């Protein structure tokens, strides 16, 4: 990625409220306010405000870190929208980040959500741990384990909700408030915390309604 990078000083991320679960801290992150107030670290070629159909968020490519936001374990809720463009739309959430080369991520391939080809359909949601475990290595060595299909699958061009639950050893991904995870795998590195942010590799992805619940 030929990204233009700039780092902005930190600020308040949003409303913090107590979770019903004792010891958890929940933050509703206003992405537009962070962008307007220069409180993001942007490593991307494109970033813009998104206001459509009463949805207010960001459209971007690359990696957008939330400055001074440290994430260890807990849940990440977000609404996303990609594109039905084969091999061009990849978007999700990066976490346990050190920089733009060392991080974990959960991301989605919307063009595979409702693919009729079985091989493509099981490549809808992916876990990676960079730089040691990119998707290509994981698919070659353990095809179908660190990437799965989504049932029922969203439409490729529609908004969908993702809940990413990061534990000390496991990660689970729930799509559109399903009770059964679409993906459940072991974490692939020893990092226990780090940066958190938006992740997109390809055509611009849309992000809204980000909520972070820390254990």
C-alpha cells in the first residue's frame, strides 16, 4: 500500500459508560468527531466523512488507528459496508497493533458472502496476524480454519453488523447479531494488547457505529 501517513495528537474518544458486566468499560466511538478534531492516526490514501440514510461514519482505505486507545480483551461492535467487486473489497478491524506492519485483524470479503462457488463462500470472514500469519500462509497451511463462511450471509453491497470478541486465547466473530459465531479461532501471537483501528485493503470501505467494550 502506498499510503500517506500522518499522526495527530490524542483526545477523548466518545462516551464511556459502565457495562452491565462488572469490570467492563463501554465506549461509543464517534468516528466523525475524531476525524474532525484531528484525533486519528491515518495511514491511508483516502478518508472522508460518510453521511447517508441516517448513517454517520467514515469511508476509507488503509489503516486508521485510534490514537492513545489501548485494547486488550473485550468486544468490538461495528457496522460495515463493502462492495460486490471480486477481489477488490476487504474491510474489518485491526487490533493488538504495534504499527501498520504488526497487528491482528478480522476482515471480511463481501464479494464472497453469497458466492455460488463453495470454495469462495467459505472465504467470507478472515483472521490474520501480521506479519507472520498473512491470509496466504494460513490458507496454504490450514485452508478453511482461519477463514469461514457466514450463515445467513449478508448481501455484498449492504450494511452488516460485526461483533468481534477478543479473549486471552480465542477470538469469535458474530455477524448481524447471530447467536452462533461465524468464526472461532485461537489467537496466533503472544501480544496481549495494542492499538485498535479501522482496516481496509482495496476499494474504500464504510464504517459506522463503532463501540468498544473493554474487559
